[in-house]
């Protein structure tokens, strides 16, 4: 779940001036005059440190000014001790297990999860939260959950000497392997002064693949050796299942004539069948951190991985062959479902900051196992396009798919120095959702090509 943090307007930027006196006073009191000093004083926002300062001040005043103030200082000190000891003692008696009902899913798909919490103490424990590893997950209503997912999975409470099995439904908004780090159960009840945590005793992992959309058109990426055991229902041919009938055209084989329909219609009608698949492509992902920017779900690398997942899954569904280059690894995706899972698992595990591998290496290298003549498609960003696309590296067998975001525009200094031998085969608008525009842009590029 991406959280927008409002920023203070700069002194130089024009802003709408409040018209009322109360508005001007509020603006003056709320304005951040020293943003550079925030990192030094933000710790004062935590109530623990405010109580510590208040307790120390009261004790000093009680010693040197008036003994009556000493009672207030001692009370604050007792409050601090209770605020630390209570949650620390509470988590010592807890044992928690986490179970994802599925092992793989896509971004935005609801997943059932079960959390089993055992309380060894005779008193109930409240305000429990599974933290660390769930920061990019959004919650849906489920039994035992209060709906808070900003910093983790929050559980209402567990009775004394009891084991609570809590079921919930949530959906991850960003791909990855969840939990993102070692999960812990924590509580800051009752005062919220101190959070005590304990690592979960057992948990499984959930691999979240990038989001995808369906692409119904095959590109003109020809493989040398076609196979009749793999057919496409998108193209007409001479093998496979029957797609339909049409009028006879000059050059059609008489073996394809549907004689019964021809006699009924009074003219020749032929049968159209499926065409053998002869589509194979090599997909190279530009994961260089220098070419990416942005954060969260709309980061350019996330848009690129969603595009790659859409192409791979759609081509696999149409029995095409895909060779995907992810960093230093090359994965061949044939008709096997395990090949597809292995490739999507690698997409899910790509670091959020990218991989330090030049995309040109993925295009220019020729691994020994490459035995097919494949069209090569490079997925990159606007910044990668400006840095990598030079004439001496490209041929008619190379296609450029530019997938970027508003955070990775082409630098102004690069516009006059880029001499590209070819334009992008497909270019996606950085201001529009990549999964919404990809199907129509893909179909247009396939038909134009």
C-alpha cells in the first residue's frame, strides 16, 4: 500500500494565501521553517521521550525546588517502567505461526492467511501486530483483524491460556516474496510507549508475481523449426482444430473444401484450421538501476516487470517459445507449466532497486544453448533508451519496448546526442497505467509490424 506523505511548500513556490486571520495564523504556526533540522528533533514526537524528559524535570524540581513535585516525577517514572515491562513480559509468553493458504499469486489478488497465536499467560494480551515483512500489503476485512495494515498485520487480542486461529484475506499490492523480512509479533499495549517484539516460531512464504494482462496477438517473431503439435487458434492454417469456414480463394487446396457446405451453398467453401506455432522470441529485461526511478507500485522497474509478465504469460498460453534474460540468468519457457512458474518466480525475486547488468550484454551475448533464430525484444525505460540505443548495436531482428514512468524521463542533455538506428517497436505512455494500455498498444505494434 503506497502512502502519500504531504510535503511542506517551499518558500519560493507560490501558494494560495489564506484570506481570514485565523487561516493566516494557522499557516504561520503550521509552516516548517527549518526542514533541515527535522531529523534531529523528530524523536521528540514519540511519547516515550516526552515522558522521560518530564520525569527527569519533575525529579530535579522535586529535589531542588519543592518536594511536592517529586511525587509527580516518581509517578511518571513508574508509568515509564510499566509501559516498558508490560509489553516485554506479554510477548515472552506468546508463540505465533503464519500460514499462507497459497504459495503463488499475482499482485492485487486476494490471498487467505491464517495466524495462530498461543498465549501461555493467564491474562489476555491485546494490541498484537505482525510486523516486519508486510509493509507493502493492503488488508481486506477478516475475522479477528482491525483493518490496520500501514505497518503490519494487526490482531485485536488473544485470551489467556488459549490458542487463537485468526483467518483473514489480504492482497499484496507489489510483487515480491512475502514476508519481505523475518516476521515478528509485537505489542505496545497499554500505553504505546515501547514496542516489544518476538520472532515468529514458524511461517511459510508467498511468491507474488508481477501483475499481468492478456495479450491476444502473436508478434511476427518466427522460429526456424515450426512444430505441428503446438497450434494457435489466432491464425488460420492447415492443421489442428477447425476454426470455421470461408469462401474459396484462388490457390486454396481442394483438400480443404467442405463439399457438403459447398453443395448446400452452390459455391466452393473451404475449412480453416489452426496454424502450427512458429513463434519464438527472446526477451531481455533492462534492470540497470541507473535506468530506473520511482518508488512503490508505480516505480519504473515494477512497470517493466508487469509488462514482461504479461508478454511471457500470454505467449506461453498461445504455445510460443520465450527465452527470457533476467540479469545474468537466461530462462527458456517452453510449453511446460514449470518453466513458466520458474520464470515468473525470478521476476518476483528481482530486487526493487534492479540488477547491475548492462542490457546490451543480454542482447549481444550468444549463450551456447541458443539453437533457434529468435527475434529479440529489449524492455527498457526512456532513460535506458537514450543511453543504450546506438546504431552499431541494432539490426532488424531487434525490437525496442520502452516502458517507463514519469520518474525516468529522457534527460534533456541526451535528446541531441542520441542517434538511433530504429524507433521503439512499442512505446507506452508513462502517465497511463501500463496494464490498461498494453493490450491495445501490443496489438497495434504486432499488426503494423
